[in-house]
């Protein structure tokens, strides 16, 4: 049930949905909940797997859930060969 709501959640104060093509979103309540992931995100950015931009977002309240936050980062796609 929460997954269904998260797929439709908007960024607070906008009509933009959190889920976007070619982006990964990590949802959390407290900063300490996400601290373990930050070194991995940094490593993947340094190796060119993820975009350098990291968005820190506040999410709209959902029924039974409030105070959600998210990190969102783009995925880098290697160029496809022309013969594919």
C-alpha cells in the first residue's frame, strides 16, 4: 500500500512526481536514515554511474505518512553502439 502511494507522491509545493524516468529516489524520514547510503552514492557518482547532481527533496504528506524526504539522482546511460 505504501509503494502505491510513493509511486504517486509529489514534491512538496509542486505538481512534480518524485518518480522520474532515468532517476533513482531514496525515501527517508530522518537524515541519519540515509547517511549509510551517501558514501555509495558518492562512489557511483565518481565512477560515472550516477549523475553528479543530487537532489534533496521534501515530499507532500500522504494519508498516514508525513515528514517524508527523498534523495534523487540521475542514472548515466552509456552510449549505445549504432548497430543496435
